[in-house]
């Protein structure tokens, strides 16, 4: 059993999805999905433990040997990601049943869970596999189910948002496919490990160069890096709230993982950072992303939009850390992936609770909620403080590492810019807080009460995780550091 | 009781936080709730005094909590400067609580439970800050203090409170995150440690330019020290209820700022390095400018609390100057001034609040003649003014004396003149208030009635001569802090011993 963990990680949610169709009873399906996701979470914990103690796990699918058969390869990096994805998915699912009651018509509940599980499968698959073509397959599984999930939103704009995402996502996926195809043409292999050994021989050819560019652009589309982020705000704002919480915390992280995997493992550090001026380009785009997206966030009147733009800005921080191409920089990025998942998971779940009680998340409807939904609002406050990077929250940990990485390399001006960027976060977070705590409630909202327990428990689980991992950083820092070191080929 | 000193130290920080639970639980019964708060105050004073005795007995008291990031620990260590700050803060917390009970009840403020909860969190943060053993721990409590006082500043919940809160939080958070955090990260990378060490942590051959930049970042980043141009939050925070202004803006928050400045100057840079840095001179003049300008602005304020706020900005400049002078008399003067100014300024704020609660007056121009109604309050105001000015028989004399000594020793005559000028300005903006309260210069108006050719001379009338003092708890608080000002003049020895022990190591 233990030996098969890498494949079980992916196959459990994959098989659970069609079984959901058979069960066909909303509540039952919910419990079953929760079980499947919970199992995936426990597997990811076991995998991480195993990787931390005994190193990389290589699993050959169907017993076919590696370069020919499909290999699942779990190292520190993807074990970390698997943990984030399955963990967030499980916590979010807790609140799912209550939330979709109000947002999705009853006859579609079962489909919702089926798609949710498929999307989870896709993400776990992208991360777990060691095969480049397999990445594409899982990418399509997760994306297609994501388009459908977003389209389930109860406003008509959801369809348009989903369509936008479909177009952009498909372009991205196609680019990645083209890139992988060109790589295959040059090397005759799809196994990532194998690719990384064979690519240097043909590194000087134009084909490899083109395939690299295709992959990078494709991945950047998926991760909504500025200026390729246009699909994200609407997709997050109009999707059902639970879907937003799940995607905001995980989907872009998977794309960042792909970026790291392709640049560091497949193409190799020296190729990636010398053929095109990746460092300058990404640092500039990352900074632009932080400032433009944060500023846009300030002017949003829909709170989901506001935090969606904030997500784009946070991706900017990850990109800046990545662009440094140092161990500390990469550690900062990995830490921020973990930490950002916790903050945004908490915030968007709290927003889901607001939607459940108030009906929408227009800023004006937040008036007086500080008193009417104290626990939910407190969660947004703590999540917001974490976004700002206040000490004792997870946001501070990643900010500390990012700053260290920048100052270490002598990038003082960039460090100042990063800090100024986080001041913008103060502004947009405080807009929400001021409305919630200083204004009298709107007339139609006088009756609004605190969210039910089915929301509060998952929300506060994530909030407490925000604080806990801001205080006890051993797990996140150790894993992130080990992953970064192994990507650089430094033995820890 | 037989608690170990280490446990006591931890209790100082944890107990106020635990008290918040009891305060919330007893929120419906104001008497129990206030009882809990006062019991916590008393227990805290007991703990701090026991720690003081331990420190005087020459014991070293330090606690290690956990490692937050590799190499960066949350740990505490008691040294004389922190002890001094903790003593002042814990004692004045008790006094303020007594005052607040009178004030909040007679003012019928809402959300009093939230008020006492935030108060307790703030004092816990101050204790953590005072005892922190490294810059990292200090920074964490510094931010906790900022955030826990935000609800206090915006307590009224009005549009004006919201605006004031915005400035308060905006300046304190942005300076601390943009400058202070950057300075800490850089120090960590340059020096390899953040532990407070007597004589500084930088190597002897550290690049002077980098150290200079870091010093500027630190002084700008510690926004709580309110050096111009980062002082705007202090007057903005005056929208808070008076007990908040008095404790937080005469003691906890602002003193946390200058305390951090002192800590950084003495234990991160070390006085020797500090004296050599080119940026020190620049910062000294900046602080000097801050002292003078703030005094000048204070003269033009008609709102009593705003005048006191600017006066605080100016007095904080004294402490920063003392720290940057990098001599032992400067440090002694600065650290004594933390205590002296705290007692003086808190009395002044208490008086301002008392006037507001009983006579509903906040403008200085309306306060003529009120000495007859509130004699005790106004006498206290007079004595506290003397302490701020720095003349006998009040405690302010001593700290100003040492600060002056410091400027003379280092031959900073410009600064000496600034300090003297500022003293004159203090007299000009503080004494008239008490003076007019007792000797109102009443103006007469001549009005002539043209129709029947008569001229009436109307004398401005004083409202009433009936004695109408502040609520009893508030009055007690005022008397206690005023006596404190006087006692510190007669008996400054323990304070001086603590202050002079800072540079020699443990007392």
C-alpha cells in the first residue's frame, strides 16, 4: 500500500468522481467527496513524511520502466504542493454543502462535486507526475472542470467569465503542448528527469529555445502573471464562492509550480536564466504586477474583485522571489505559495459566508457587518493582516524571506518597492474593515446574523493555521528550504 | 509566593493577555470587569517590582520562548532600561485604569468592554517590548502595540475617529514596515545577529556608509518616536477618549518609540560607533528641528489636547537627542526623561480629560477662570506644567539637567540653544493655561444703546464659582501622578541608579 501512495494520491479523487454520479444524493455526495479529499490529504501527509526522511520517491506507473513508461516522481517540492492542494481542498469542502445550497440549483449539486473532484484530481496530477505530456493531460482535466465550475455561478456574468477563462486557458494549454511537442521532437523523451539530461546536448538549437518560450508564456497565462492576468478577476468574482475559495488558494500555485519545475528541473537553471533575460523580465513584471494590481484592488467596489486583484499582486511577490534565482529567493516563493493559500483560503471562505448571509459581496453591503457577523469579519481582518505581512501571521514569514533574499543580493531599491507595495495592501484591506466596523448596516441587512458553524469551523481552521504557521514556522520553512536547495542541487 | 523570576517575567506578558478573557467574560457586569482589570494591574505591579528587586540583587533574568525563524528567536532578557520602562508603564497603567473608570462611566462611553480588552493587550505588548532580548522580538511587540491601540484610537466610531485612525495606523504601519523592517533585515544580514548587546553588534570594521543608512532607516522607521516629518499620527490620535490619550500617548506608545530608539542606539549600534557615524549629526539636527517646530505649533493650538500632543512631539525629540548624543549623560538624561515626561504629561492629559468631563470644555480660550471651579485639577496642571518645563520642585528638572550636560560635553552648542529655547516655549504655551485659570483677565464690553443714549458696560461673567471637580476616581488619579512628579524631584535616586546602570551592565 505504502509503495503505491503516489498514484493513490491522484487516483482516489479521480475514481471518487464517477462514484459521486452513482450516489446521486446531494448530502451523501458531499460526505463522500469530503472523504475522498480527506484521504488525499492524509496521503499527502504520509508522502511528505516519507520524502523528508528518505528522499525522492519514484513510482513507475504499471511497472513500466521510467523513460518509456510514465513515472510519478515525488520530491520535496511536489510533496509540499500536494499537501497545500489537498489540505485546502478538504477544508473548503467542509463548507461546500451549506454554501452551494444558496448559490447552485439543487439538481446541479451532484455535478458540482463531480467537477470539484475532477479539478482536484487534475491539480494533484499536474504536481505528482514526472512526465511532461502527463502534465498537459492533467492540466486539461483541471482546466475543463474549472471552466464548468465557474460557469455554475448564479449570475449571468459567470458564463462570460468562464468563456474568457476558457479562451485564455486554452491558449495557455496549447502553448504548453506546443512547447512539450517541440521538446519531444528534439529529444525523443517526455520524462522530465530524462529531458533534463538530454536537453543540454541540444540546448543551442532554435527549436529548444522556441519550446522554452512557448512553455513559459503558456504557464504564465495559467498563473495570471501580469499582464496575462485579465481572465482572473472575473473568473474569481462570478464563480460560486466555494469554487473561488478553492481556486484562489490552489490553482495559481499549481501554475507557479509548473514554472519552477520547467525552468529549474527540465530546462535547467543556467539555460533558463541565460537564453532570455528572465531575471530582468520577471522582476520587472512581478513589480509591475504588484503595483498595478494592488492599485486596481483599491478601486474595486466588489470585495471578491478586490481580493482577486490582490491575488494577482501576491503572484507578483512569488514571481519576484523566483526571478532572483537564489536559494533564499526560491524559498521565499515556495513559502509564499503555502502562506498565500492559507490567507486567501480564509478570506474567500469568509466571503462565501457573507454571500450566504447577505447575498452578495458588494462593499456597501459590508456596512455594519463587523457587529452582525463578528467572527466572519474577524477572520477577514486576520487574513488581511496576514496579507499585509504583520508579524505573528504567515504573511510576515514569507515577506521576511523575500526581503532577506533581495537585500542579500544587494537589491535595496527593489526591497523598498516591495515594502511600499505591501502598504497598498493596507489600503485595500482597510477599506473593507472601515466599512464593516464604522458604518451602520443597510436597511435590508439589519436582520443579518453570524454565519452558521459549517462555515465558521473551516474558516477559523484556516485563520488559526494563519497564526500557527506564523509562529511555528518549522514545518513550512524546513520543507520550502529543502525543496529550494534540492532544485539548486545543493545538498541540505 | 515562590515564583521564579523567569516565570514572573513571562507572566508580565501573558497575564494581561489572559486577563482579556476574564474581561470579556465579565463584560455584562461593569463592576466585576473593572475589578478584574484593577486586580491585573496590581498583580502586574507586584511582578514588575519583584523583578526589579531581582535585578537590583544582581540576578540575570532571561527567558527563551521559541525560534520563529532559523536564528531568530522570541526571547526576553531584563536590563535596567527595560526595567525602568516597565516600572513606569505598569504603575501608570494602574493609575490610568482608575482614572478611566471615572471618565468612561461619567462620559457614558459605549463598548467599554472592548476598551478594557484592548487596553490590557496594549500593556501586555508594552511589557513584551520592554523586556525583549533582541530586535526581532521587539519588532513583533511593536506591531502588536500598534494594532491593539487602533481600536482604542477609533473608539468613538465616528467619521472623525475613522480619519484619525487612518492617519494613526497609516503612518505607524508604513514607517515600521517600510523603514524599520528593512533596517532590521539589513542589520540581520550585516551583523548576523539581532541580540541586544551592550556596545553594539556591528563588527569594528563595518562600512560606515551602510551603518549610517541603517541608522537613518531606524530613526525614521520608529514612527512611534514621532520625529518630524513622521509625527502627524500623534495629534491625529487625539480623537481617542482621554484615558487612551493619556496612557498611550504620554506613556505606552510614544515611550515605546523612544525606548526603541534608545535600545537601538545603545545595544545595536553602541555609543562608540554611533558617535562616529556621519548621519548622527544630521539626525541630531532633525530631532532638534522637531523639538523647536513642534513647540511652535503647540503655541498655536487652541484645543488643549492638540497642544499637549504637539508638546509631546517636542519632548520626544529631547529623548531622541539624548540617545543620539552618544554619551553617558545623554543616555541617563534620556532614560530619566522617559519617566519624568510620562508622569508630567499623563497628569496634563488627566486634567484635560477632567475638564472635558465636568465642564465640557476642550478649548483653551474657554478655560479662563476655571481654576475656581476645579482648584485641585488646575493646581495639578500647574505642577505638571512645571515638570514638563523642567524647573524645581518637579522631576523634569533632573532629566533636563542631564540632557543639557550631554550637549555641553559633546560641544553641541546649537542643540543646547535649541533645548533652552524650547524650554522658553514650554513656559509660553503651558503656564498661561494654569495662570488664566486662576487669574482670569476678564474683558469688559462697552455697548451703547443709541435710542436712549446710554452706555452699558458689561463685564464678561465667569460661569460659576461652585466647586465642581472631576469624578472621584479620576481625581485620585490626578493627585497620585502629581505627587509622582514632586516625589521624583525629591527622591530620584532609584531612577538615577537604574539609568546609570544601563551603560555599566546589570545593576
